[in-house]
C-alpha cells in the first residue's frame, strides 16, 4: 500500500472528506442564495427607478407633446450615469436617445413589460456590440411614438462576478488548507501506528522485552501504548512464570522419575534376593508418593490461583484456625527442641476458606521448623505465632530466628518450585510459599516477608530471622458492627462443631 | 465383607479385587454406571466403592439414586479430581467418604473397613473399652487398669476415634480428617508425634501395649496380649 492509499483509507481522512463535501455544498448554497436575493433586490430597485422615469416622461409628453419629451430626454441623457432612453417615431427611426444598438425583436415588444436585453450604448464602436446588459421597458405613446426607458445592469453583473470569484477562492483555499492539515495529521498518526505495528511484530516474533513507544504528551496514543505495555508486562510475567514452572517441573519431577526408572532397571538386571527386591519396591513406592504429593500441590496451587471457582468463602474465626494448627504442630516443635509460642491478641473474623487458610499457616510453620534454624549452635530455635488486628485487617505473623531470607530473594521464593540454594538439601518441593501466596491472594490479602530482628549472636550488624506476615481484610460484618452480630455467632458455631 | 467396586479402569479394578480378596473380603465388580447401579440395588453390600467418572452413568448420580430410594449402604467415592471442593460435592451427593486417586491400597482398605462398621448402626456407646483401657464419653475420662489417665482434649478425641474403630487400621489422613477436621497433607509427621504422645500416656508403664503402629498404613488399637 502506498502512503496515499493508506491515508485515503484512514477513518480520519474519510471523516475529513465528508466534512469537506458538506461544507462545500453549504457554501455554494449560501452563495447562490445571497447572489439570487441581491439580484432580485437590485432588479426591483432598477424597475422602480425606470417606472418613475416613465411616469415623469409620460406626464411631460402629455403636457408639452413630443418636442417637450425630446427636450426632457436629451436633458436627462446628458447627466452622468444616466438611465437609458430612446424615442422612436412611428416608422421605427430613432428620434433621440443614448442607445446605439438594440436587437430588433426587443423594439417590437412595446406593451411595457420588463425586458432583460443586451445593448450597445451610444459612443462605442460598432464592433463592440452587445456590450451592456440592461433592463428596459417600452411604451407606445399616442401618435405612434415609442418611448424606451431602461437601466444599465453593469453594477449587478460586476457584483455577481465578484461574488463568484470570492466563492471560487474560498473553496479552493478551504480544500487546499484541509488537504494540508489532514495530510500532515494523518502522516503523524500513520507513523505512530506503523511504530506500534512494528513493535508488536517484534514482540510477536519473540522479543518479549519490547515495549510500545510512549511519547509522553499524554494523547490517546500514549494512553493506548501505556495500557498495552502493562498488558505486555503481565504477559511477560506469565511467560516467565510458565517457563520457570516448566523448567522446574523438568527438574523436580523428572529427577525423581529418572532415579526411579534407573532403580527399576537395575533391579531387573540384577538377580535380587527377595528382601532386596522388596526394599527396592518400597523405595520406589516412597518416591512415587512424593511425586504424587508434588503433583497434588501444583494442581492445588493452580486451582487456588485460578480464583474462587469451587472455593466458597465463608465467615471464619481466624483465631480458631490458628489455635487448631498451632496445637497440631506444637508437639512437633517441642520434639525438635523449638521454643514455640502462640499469642492471640485479637479475634478477627474474615471471609475465607478454613481449609486453605489452615494449610497456608501449616506451610508457614513447617517452613519455620525446617529452615528457621539459627546459625549459632548455642541458641535455641524459636517460632512465634502472633495474631492481631486493626479495624480493617487481621494480621497473622509467624517469626523464626533462623537466617531469614535475603531481600533479593524474597519475591523469588514465592514462585513455584523455587528453592534457595541454602535449603536445597532439605526435603521439600519448593511449593509451600507459592501455595501460601496463592491462598493469601485469593483472600484479597497480602503476604509480607521481612527480617524478624537482629541475629541471635548479636555480633554482626546484619538482620536475621524470617517474619512472614499475612494481612487479610476483615469481614464486612466485623468491620462494621463488631462483636455480637448474627453472622459472627454462626461462624463461631461452625468452628465449634468442627 | 461384601464390597462392590464400580470402576471403569480394568487394571485398577482387577488390582483392587485381588487385594481385597487377599485382605479376606468378597468383592465384586462392575465396569460401568448402569451395571453398577443394577448390582448395587439387586444385592446387599457392606460397602460400595464408586468411581466418580464412569461410562453410561456418573458415579454421583448412582449415589443420589441409591439415597433417594432409601438405600443407606456406605459409599466410598474414588476420584481423580482431588481437592476440597470436589470432596464436598461428593459428600453432598450422599457419599460417606472420599478418596482421591492415586491412593495407597492400605488407605482404601482402612477406609472401607471403617465404613462397614458405620453400617452396623450408630452405636452411641457411652463407654468404649479395649482390654483394660476404658474411655468414658460422658465423664470425659480415661482409665487403664483402674488407673486414671489425664488427657488433653485433642488427645481424648484422638483416643476416642481410635477406640471407636478398635481392631481396625486407621490411617494418618483419616486421623487428621476426623480428629482435626482438616484435609490437607502435612509434610511433617505431625500425626505421628501426637500418636506417640498418646501412646506414652496410655501404654507406658503398663503390662502390654494397646496402640500399635501398622507399618505402611497407620495405627490400630487392639488387644494383642493373648
């Protein structure tokens, strides 16, 4: 497509063409209207003047006969810018007047009707015939004389041609100006659209980091480009996530599968005793279970991330869940020599899924148990679970006194299958935090990971310990009315029976 | 125990039939929903094991039909769909328990056996007894060999559940589901720790142990002394 055809096919150009056409039509109409009316008005005036003249001359003829009429006409002819006069005798000869030539047929109409004629004024050469336009009236006087009185229309013709020129100029100017405007405007728009197309083509070809150009002048193209860029950010994020997941699936699911396959193959090749065979099968079974667990976890996260499909949010008392889960894990912590403290400062009610919230908290506690070991050998590991609330939010925090997570890693650890190098040796799938994050997002909450405090040995200045904070919005009922309303009792009852 | 398995996967069904026979039960099998429903209605069963997705007739609709006709045979639903919400729909349709695939046979066996007990009638015994261990539901007290044992509320519920199904194997997942009412899989051995605490209270210092660990399956309270 050439630039011209592209310009012609743009919406802006089509609109401009429509406007231009209708504007031209209106202008022409207006011009015709004005010139027609002006013409009519002027003609009327001319006719009035002519009529008055005729009246005067007819009276003069009545008073003083043909000679008086001739004198009167001759006097009037001499005055500058005079009307047109002509007196003819009965045989059609000119007695006096200031007209050199008139078409024959004009003179034969002598009933006084208004006639538009071409004439040649007296004093012009024969070759310049029909030089003037005029309105004339011809009367027959008693005695077979004919009297012609008329008025030259030169002024009117002049005005008409003036108006015509003005219109032409006006139209040409308008078209040219509009053309120039639209050409440049279109070129600018087309250029930006071409830029967009080119950028998007590059992105489609795989350069996911590419973005559309934003000029910064805040026009509609900038807004569009901004929105598209945000969309591209999201797509890139998802693609990166997907790639990461597939890479990790490759690693985290394929590794145990390879191991399993190898073991089974080796078992087939060797002549195993019954006990050895049994042992091999046992190990394989354990590994299969681990794989199933990982698989279930991935599915569960996908499910939770997909949104509320199937998950019914109900009013739940967070404190009950915290109590349940902490009670479940307390003996484990104690067995591992971990100081486990729980403090429930508030009794927030939130809209949530009891099962998922419990699992999220269980994951956090399990993480703390697994990774929250302090560096210094003489310090006892400690886990603190803390539930508090504000008017709007419930805040659940789990703190340990381990090494914590460096700031640079905090965002990354919430991704699927991500395991920090320091924890790769410990059993686990790298899915715990992803699930927590998904659960918190489902509940419109926020997951914050920070350092819990200074390290236990307090010799270095750095910070240590992980504080995971889950901030969840309170249920509408509790935010509004507080304790004692019906829904609250229902939630309490539900948890009491469970 | 007569068990009907309605499952369309031939291999899985064969495996189940074989394993249940080995465990001393008499299982039967249907490989589609229509036949399954017919078999379920025309015979008496102790437990039905029904796959959720079946040819000809959906597993849930079989259960709904049975329940509508007043048949209260315990049903264990098997499903490749795991997760809580599927579980909830399954139980709402009238199922008694839910097991997601893939499962361990020991888990299925334990659940089937516990379900068959449920059919025997809702015994609201106020006292549960295994050998010299007595649990009084009304007084909320536990005693062994006449000697009172103090338990935490959760330990009491744990023991209550184990004793209710005394002699049968109870898996860790079943304990988490029934004693704590949670359905997720803890990565750590939380249940083991709770059970070992309970064990130290009811078995330590007495003549013979009552709370046994069943390798690869779970726990069981029974009197092995004689």
